[in-house]
């Protein structure tokens, strides 16, 4: 086994010292620019296989299009803002809340965040370089750069001027730990299946003595409502029923209960009850009930007259629960909408930090969803209901619940103010332009991406955090006049201040007089959603429109992007939305979407579990090209999950050693010869015609698949190498060794041409091995990566030769199977093979004879019509002698190999045996034996340390280097 990893390290050094990547950018590009957008990673952790897969896609395609005559700029970027970095800093300094950060000082906190941005940048460079990816990491961009952030302001201003930005009070998901809202995508990413506590609470109706035909009298009558969020019950202000839902009135013990008739059995399971009446939901509307909790039942409550009543709502279902929904308008979209419609009081009994406000006296200050025990507070609420005899039923309930995708805290559905992008205004346009995008795999287009786009809602873009791009909105503290800036110069002109940094702790200090009144214009405190930054990347990485205006507009939209499947709802989506809002078109034309690389057992890769091999160790052990091939050829390149197996990697990349052996074979026989280019009229040997036809078909297949962004096209490479090695080289071996110099030269020219073209085809996928072959063949340029992509030469494809060779190989396969069936080794010649129901010409018959080791091939037909082979297995003395000769040649050549002799070493063979048949072999085939083992002479000896068996005949053999 060749240690190709060491060869790669030398080639990497060669590339760096000779600036080969830079030369690929400087070379002529007749087809112009090919633009791809590189989604930047965070440098707050070490690169893992997910990053390597993404980097691989972003290396193969740019290399390919560079060879096809394009200029492909590859600029590295770093994602710098947002909660990932804030959380690292918070863990380091020990803060528990936003209040803690504000006490320390936002300026100190933000500068600490800035210092953490490039924690692992050096380690990233090592991995990216070693894997063979070419990308400019010296002139990188950072999302925290002033230029990048200024372009984000420009993007925001474009949306503002188009009327696509608005502020509103909506029910959204918030993270109580981070005290900020989350976008639709961020919420969707964090759902988990969990067990929560659900309760059925008893809401006592007031002053009801008769319900339909039911005489209530002085008994208590309750409406039952089921909830999986007991912590919202202290904020209850109404109940909702379905107008057309049939409700049952049941008697249980000494009380009456109202619940949906359809769910009666489930809800009353284990209880003795009887149905005493039925009532429509519409008949329950406007009935009043006693509040479960006393905290907000007072005259100070605005719109108190509308509180604690039953209302009809079309969102009420009977799929689960009691058919009655408890309404807390500050917690849930349906609740809030009903609250607005019915003019209900608005009570937010939980603060943004996820804790009960002081008015909730029995639970004041307690977290409603503690991260370490999410049901703890719900249990306390349950105990309160039990004490007040307001609990009807409790149970554990399994459901899907959202968690913060950054800090793992349970989210809360919470009514709060936010700034939004009117995605719904541009959705039709976005759906139309999405049809122009080519996806690999194509099912993402109408599937994961298309469906997400179909369900697009307005995008909450404001975050109540610190380390990020700030919202460029200044508001007058008196008349509430708003002013939005789309450039630093605009802010400097309005304020008279010099602006050197656009982060919160700098720009929040900038204020100025309002033009409409004598008030002070101050910036709103929010920062932008980090996905707004990411979606602005096409413009911001080039500091557009302040710089590179012509260059950007000439090359928008991008030709290519690539990221993981999760980005269909994130980066891909937000880029597409902003591009449609600003430019009215898609942001990119072609996308490759990768799946997730899992551990060998199918579990998520985990440092804690140590269930996957370190990428650098894998590259040191097997080589970067082996890892590149393994990942490129896998289903992970088509948005499917993939279990990484070191054993599979090793097995699937054996072709690298096979190809290295082919190269060694060529170099052995070429020696000091100067090999010129192959001319078409030199293709006379059927094997030469066949392998060149195969090469052109191989080139055509890879090119067509790569043009469709199918990286699994790399699988064509080992298949072609197998054809080259196991058929062409093996069948041509005697030509390379032979004395016919003209034929030998033709074979060398053919093999040289094949290897040159193969190196170019491999170059985007397996760059090191391609470079090694190219350099060993003395390529004309400094690197194979400066070569052009090879054109398919259709005139070299001989369909008849390909078909005839397929038949020949089929016959050989069947004949070898017959030999195995009758247990006769291939080294033993046979007289005849008969081939039924097909026929080939003489040159193919010679191949069949050599492969099957038969003297002649006859052709015939039978009734089956199927191609089959029969062997004549009768053994003559002459055939036995030839078989022994081949066994002797094989045995002696194995001894040569064991002695590590080369093709240039000659030997003397010493022998001893007592066998008449072997005597005849040495007498008749002595010269042939010497030629087959590269021996100067054969000499008889008497004593040997050990003897070997040749076809069960004991023979003394030894070799001595001349």
C-alpha cells in the first residue's frame, strides 16, 4: 500500500510555494465570471464533517468551472454575529440574563464577543488547506466588518423605501433565556418530542340555575378546559367554544360539567357519571365564569367587562381535549386574535425573561419553563388547582415543543412587538422566480424549499440582543418621527458625528435633533436577525453598492451555491426573499444540498461520545483524496443522511492504489523513452480502440453529470480505472513487455493519453492524485489544475468495438465460471471452448483464447438462444506439460516478488525434481521458462533447504540474482 498522504503533503507544499491557486485565478477565462456564494461558518468551534462536506461541494464545482474556461473567485467569509458567540461569552463571564449583561456594560460585552470571533481560525485554515480546498482565506470578509454592515443598512433601506418594513405587536415565539424573538425558521429548527403535564381545569359558571332542560339549582356547574401549558392559566381571560360543536352536560358526584360530546368517554374515563343534557356551543356564548386565579380580577383591568366570558371561535376543534380552549391573549396567535376581535383585556402575567410578574403573588419571580426541569412550575400550578378544587384531571402528554436552537431553552409563545418584513407582499414573485432555480437533488425544489416558500409568513427581523448588525432606525422621542439610514455617510450628515463602527455600543451613542420638532432622534435598541445578515451576503461581501457596483450587477444572480439541507429554510430562503424584494429575481441559479454526516451507528456525531474519527487523522491515515472521494460519492451529496465508516472509506478507495500501480506500470516500461502524442491512425489494435472509446464515454458521462451538479459522478472514476487495469493493462501486458517496438510504442502512447485525460477528469474531485499523475507524466503546465477540461472526441468512440468487446467479456466471464465449476485452474490450458448463440471476429477470438487459456474457440447455436460456453476438459500429455510450465512460471515469479526483484533484475534458477513430465517440460520449454521469469539460465542442483509443490509434484527451486 502506497502512503499517498505523504505525497499529498508534498503536493500541498508545492501548490502553496508556487501559488498554483492564484495562477488559476489569473489564467485566461474566455467564458467570463462564474460566481458562487460561499455561506460563511462561525469560527467558534472546530470544523467537523458537515463543514468538510460543504467545503468539498464548494471546491469541486469551482475547480470544474475554472477548467471549463471561467474565472471563479473564491473568497472566504466568517459569520461573526448572533447568539452562538453571545452564548460563548456568557458562559465565560457567568452571566445568567440580559440584565446581567447590561450591568457589566454592553460595550464590554460586545468587545468580548469581537475577541471570540476567530477563536479557531488557525485550525480551520489547517483543515481547509489539508483537504485540498482552494479558497482565499487571506482576504476574507467578516460579517462584523464595517463595510459588510454598511451594505446591510443599504439592504434594509431598500426594503424600507419599498414599504416592506413595518412594526407590529404579534404573538411570536421567544427565548426567555436570550430574551429575544425568533424567526419562523429558528423556531422550526428546534422542535423536540417531549412529555409535558396536561391538565383539565374546572371553570365555574356564574349564576346559572338552568342550562337547557337541565335544572342546575344550587349545584355548581363547570366548563372543562384542557391545556398542555398550565403556566398560562394565571393569565386566563376567556374561554372559547365551537359554535356548532355539540356539548354534553354530565352529572358526576354532586356537580355538573360541560365538555364536548365527542370526547366524553376519554375525558370521563374512570369516573361514574351520567349525561343529563346536551347543548350547542352557540348557547354557551356570553356566559360568565369565575376566574381560576384572583390576580387580575379587579376594576383596574382595562376592558374588565369583556373578561371571564365564553366566546365562539372557529379554531376550536374536538381532536383533543374537551372542545373548550382557555384563552390567554398574550400567549398564542389564536388567543391574541380572539382578544383583539372581542376587545378582551391584555394581561401579560409573564415577563420577557420567562418569569411570573409580581402580580402573580403565589408564583412571583418563578420561571414558567425552567430549562433543567420544564414541568416544575406546571406541577406547582397543578397543586394550586388541587387545593382550590379546580382540577378535574391531569396526565402526561407527549407532543412536539419548540426549544431555542442556540441555548436549548424551552420557548414561549409570547405577544410582543417586533419589526417585520412583508414577505407576504412578495411571496407570489418569490414563488415565480423560484421556478428558475436548479436543485440537486431536484425534489428539494417543489419539496422542502417549495413547501416552505408556499407557507411563508412575514419575517420578524428585530432581536432584543447586543452583538449584531443594528437596525438603522432613529425615532424622535417626542413626535415619533422615524428616519432610516442606508449608508454611513447619511448618518454622519444627519448627526455630524464621525462613524467608525456600526455596532450597538457605538451607534447607540449617536443622537441628533428632529427636523419636525425639538425632540431628540435616538436609535431603536434592537439588532437585526442574523439571518438578515446572511441573506444580505451577496451584496455585503462586495460592499455593494458602495464598491464593485458594475462587477456585482454584471454577475447577479450567482451561478452556484451549496449548503446543508437545513439551509433550505434558512440561508437559501432568506437570500431568495431579499433578492426578490430588492432585485425582483432569484439570488442563485444552481444549488447542491447536502444531508447530514452521522456516526457509523447512525447517531449524531458527538465529541463527548467520541463516536467518529477526527478529520485530520483520517486525512493523515488515508489521504485527503480518499476522504474527498468517499464523501463525494455518498448519498450525503443528495440531501440524504450518511453514516461515516472508516472501514467503508478504506474499501471504497482501493482504486487509488490500483491507479498508482497503473502509473508505476507505465513508468516501468517507458523508462527513458520519449513518448509523443497519440495519432488517430495509430489506433489499430482493438484493445487500444476499445480503451479510447471507453475514455471518451467516461468523459462524456462525467461532464454531463457535473453540468447537472451531480457530484456522485465521481463514482465513474473507479469504474473506469477498473476497466483500465483489469482489462486493458492485463490484456496488453505482453505488448508492453514484447519485442515489437512499434506496437509497444503504440501501447505506451495510448496509456499515456489515457492517464493524461484521466488526471484532468479527476482534478476537481481528487486534486492531489490528479496532480501527482500529471507531474509524473511531465505535464506541459505548472499544474493539471491550469489545464482545460477535456472535450469529448466523439470520433474516437467506436460503438461496434464496444459492443464486440462486451460480448467478448461476457464469453470470458461464462467460460471462467465453467472452469470454476469443473475445478480446473486457468493456468491449465484446455483444447477447446464452444460459444453458443453469438459470434465475434478473429481479434476477439484471440482474447477469448488467452483469457480462457484454450487452443481454439468454436461457435454454434442451440434452441435456448442464450449466450453460453462449453469447455472441452479432456487432458492430453501436451496440455498437462503446458499447464506445468505456467505453474512453474507463476511459482518462480512469486519467489522474485518475495525477493523484491525488479523487472531489470536477471536471475539464475536452480532446480531439482524426480518427475518424467517435469523433465519433458524443462527439455521442451526451457527457453520459454527463462523468458517468463527473466532468467539467464536454468541449472540443476542436488540440495535445497525446502521444496515446493507444483501441481502436487515436489520440486526443489531457488533463485539467485545475477
